C-alpha cells in the first residue's frame, strides 16, 4: 500500500479475502484504506505511527470490513517500510491474516474468566473491577449503590429437591434479577445463592429503594421447576458511596453487614447500612469469642431446678439449666 493508504498490489489470497474476483477489480475499488477498511478509521493512523517509529509492525490486529461485502471480520497485519533510492519511505509491504476465529476464541476466554458459568452473570472479579471504575470515574459526586443479596430458603430447595433443581432455580432467579436492574446497572453472582448489584451514577437515591422493591417482588413470585411451584425470596443489604466510604472492599463489607441484619430480622426485605449495625456485629463477635474461650476454660455451670406437682407439692422432676460463670460479668443466664 502507499503511505497515504491506497492499495497498489494484492496477491490472490488477499483478493479472495476481501470478496473480489481479481486483483484488478480490488485495486479499482479501494481508494482509502483508512475509511474503507478499518471499522475504526483511527487504526490506520496508529498503524502508520507504529511504522514510523519502528519501521515495521507485527500482528497489528484490527476489526475491518471485508471490502466488497462490508461484513465485519478481524485481521492481523504484519508489515514493513520499503524505502526508495534516496532512503525515503516509498510504500508498505507485508501480509495479512484472517484473525476472526482467534479473536472469537480470545473473547470467549475473556468472557469465561469474568462471568459465572452457571448463570452467565458477571462474576465477583468483573463486579469488583466495575465497582472500582465507577468509584474512580464518579467525579460529580453522585451516589453509587452496592447491593448484597441472598436468596431466602434456597438451602431448603437443595435439600428437598436436589442440587440440579437448585441450579435451575439459580438460573431462573438470575434472569429475574437481571431484568429488575435498571439500565446502566449490573447484576452479578458471587457463588452459591449470593448475588450483588451495582447501581452507579445515581442522581436520585429513590432509585435504590425502587430497584430493591422490584427485586423483592420479582423473586418472591413462585418458580415452576419440574412441575412444582417453588417459593423462595430475597434479602438485600445496601451500602452507598460516598456516604459509607469509597473503598470497594469496605463498601461490600458494609452491604454484607446490612444484609446480615435483614436476615436476622425476618428476611424478604432490604436495609441500608448504618454504623449501629457495625457495633451490633462486633458485640456479637465478642460474645462468640468469649463463648469459645468459656468452653476451653470450663466456665459453664449446671444448675438443677425442681419441677413441682402443684396438687401434691412434691417435686416430680428436675430442669437442668446452664449458667456461664463469666470472669468479668459474673454469672450469666
């Protein structure tokens, strides 16, 4: 090709690649490679810049048009500069390879790496990358909502109907969840019955509540699996950036804490994170740690309380009650 982008020779393989019957037909048809060949005309500028810098290009992959038919394909170019007798660039020479199958395989591999195999939703990695991008690009200071979701009673489905039915339910629930998320948002599956939703660039915080209500309503409707009506539900915890911070890990942790509160208090609804939740979680973890130490240190005591027959006044049995001899708080029921 000429430096400015006109085709001057084409071998039979390249002629056939672009849908022409002869070199003459192709050369008469191609006037400007930048605008006629590349889907993104700027690729020709990048091609020329690389040539000017390095004197050659290797495996320069672009999306292009099959020139005569205008169908899209991917093409790999390798080439070099041919100079004239004065040492000035005269034209480009090289080869092209149809890279469509390779590009398709690369895209499939990238998709697999970033999506859940069962539901085809984005996975935790893609969700985290998208959340980081949303936080970085949030220059206007709009709200970003992070929703952590668990299906209610999903374990019951696995236990009573089998894991294959559980997988069917997860796929159906994923489709409902994706439909309930507004345009611009993202639904992801983290694993098991754990899901997440990202709502970036929120100009109206009411959208968060509307989305949560839509998700709860959608996932509360019965699913029909192998002739049976199956009922689950969903619990949702919400964290907001920048209100609850701008660190992605911290935001997910806070949304998860809010989810934990919803599950403890009845499920089937949603709650926004507040700092009081953290204090409650920490207090509960402190009790759990103390209980483990209490077992090791033999701090539990058994007390027996008689059960008395009210007609005779005689004891007819005993109730065994455990008490905790806490080293700081004393005897605890």
